[in-house]
């Protein structure tokens, strides 16, 4: 059973898990939760590829992580076809890494550089 722990928060899941933290707090989620996670983080309020975060994952499908980051940076996160079935497990925690660098280090590909966070109008459906 995958377990993830980071900065005072943690989770144990039937399938994959991941945790991410920033200055506003920490949040963990299981592979099978409904999007959007990260509601407690500063990253959610102002998606910025230069924001520093800590991150950990255990047996989390790369496509699931892509969906999380695509929620923050709509239409800009690509998954290489050869990696569609990959599971991500970090070797411990990744500390003080920029979100844009984290996305690439996980094996995802940003379509745009720099990544542009979703706008408040996009979140409200307008």
C-alpha cells in the first residue's frame, strides 16, 4: 500500500499517492481522488512555474500527475507517448524545487515556456 508523507501531512492509499507543499501548507492525494486537489496551497491560488515546492510520490501514474498540473496550467502539460503507463516514485522528497522544474523532472513536457497559470476567469468558467 503506497504511503506518502511530507511536511507534517501524509496519506496511505490503495493505489498511488503524492504530496506537495508550499509556503501555505501541504496537501496529499490518492490516485483515485476527484480533481482538483491542491485547494489549500498558494500554488492553487496563483499558479506560478517559478514557485518553490517540496514533493513526494509513490506509485502515482504519470498521467494522473499530468492531470493535476494541467489543472494548474491548462492545455500546457504533455505526456510522452512512451511514458503513458509509467508510475512515479520519488527517492524520498524533492525539496525546494521550482514547479516548472518539478514538472519536467517527473517526465512531463511543458508545451509552453514559460508555463502560464490558469486565470480566475477560467476557474469560474467564464
